[in-house]
């Protein structure tokens, strides 16, 4: 379904915005971007032991829930007449395994043939739509934080590295198509590590240790990526991990990857001599 707000202009329609706020700085940046855009009422659903407390000061009202309390989230948005919402920030994988679902969540899980991020969050989006809440793209209010095409931080890479950029991009796209992960670490035409459930940092650790310095991280979107709740992201922690594990180049799919706190990331990449590349 096409959201009429996004089809015309997001800011022509004053309306309360819902934020489903996970870990890290991501939901904070979304809330700050929404306020700059003139959104006055922000109703945030935050997760106990996950979401930054700063969301309290950026929101009109906050509802603190535990992972799996879907009914509580739906009731909160319905009570506050939220019609548009953004899902920002992840939940720790360990907490997904500690899930204590309410009845609504149990019924939703029972209907799923596959329990991955795409099917689970897609089902949650369907439940939101049933009460009149449409999910906006998770990049809404953060368009200036998207990766551009070409070199955008750190030192320029040598010509010979472009072969690894293209090789890594091709491999990463294939594992993304198979829904294994969205990142690989490569060096000299060799795949050193492939991302799965453990996440990008662990992939960088394994690949970096095997590469013994000078390895390259390549991060892409999936062919069927649903940008309402599933956006490739890098940030300051990515640069820290690259420095720690000997990753010298970070390649991201341009216009489809978010750089959270982009200016700070570029400054840190410059200082750390880690090259940042956007590949179309």
C-alpha cells in the first residue's frame, strides 16, 4: 500500500508520529529529525533494557514494554491516535530468545512459517495496519544520513582494491539473496568471513583476524529489503570495530545504507585512516 503522506509530502500533514525505538542512537536521531521537520507529537514505544532513556525527553509520551508485548504497543498507538510510525533500532538477539510473548504475539508467531526478521516484522506491520497505523520507511527524517556513491571518508583506495570492492559486493549480494546475512569480509579475492545471525561486528572480528590487517568489509541490502523495518546501518561502533580488527576499507551499498551520525563517522574514519566507499 502506498502511504499518501509519503506519496505527496511528509510534512504537509500535521499528525502524531509513533516511534518503535530499539537500541542505540538510531531512534534518537529519528526523533530529533522529526522534531526538526515540525512534528510536534511523538509517541514512543521503548523496550526495557534496550532503549536509551533519552527517548523520554524527545517524546510526548513513552510506553515502556518488554520484547513480545505486542498488544501493549497496539493499544498505546490506538489510544494516542497514531496513524504513522517508524521502526528504528534493533533489539539484542539474546533478548529475542528470552521472548515472553503475550497472547497476541503467540498467535502471530503461530501463523509464521519462517521466523526471521522479514517475516516477523512484516507480520507486526500487518497488525499495525489493522488498527490504522502505517509504517514509514525507517530512513524517514534521515535522508541526509544515507551513503553517497563513491569515496566519502578516509583515504582514497588504490586502484587494485576496486577488484575486491566488486568481488565482495557480488558475494555479499548473493548471501543476502539467500537470507544468510548482508556483510562479508574479503581480501585479495578471498572471502574471509560471511555474516550470519551473529551480526556485523563478529563477522569483522573473524575476517580481520584471518586477514591479519588490510581486509575489506562489504555491506549490502537484500533484493527484497523492506526499508520500513530493515535497513543496513553503520556507525561509530563500526569504525571502532574496523580499527580493532584490522579492516582498512568499509564498502556500503549507496543510497540504501544509513550512516548514523554521519559527520562524526567520517571524521573518525579520517583520523583512523579507514576508507569509506559507497558502491551503487
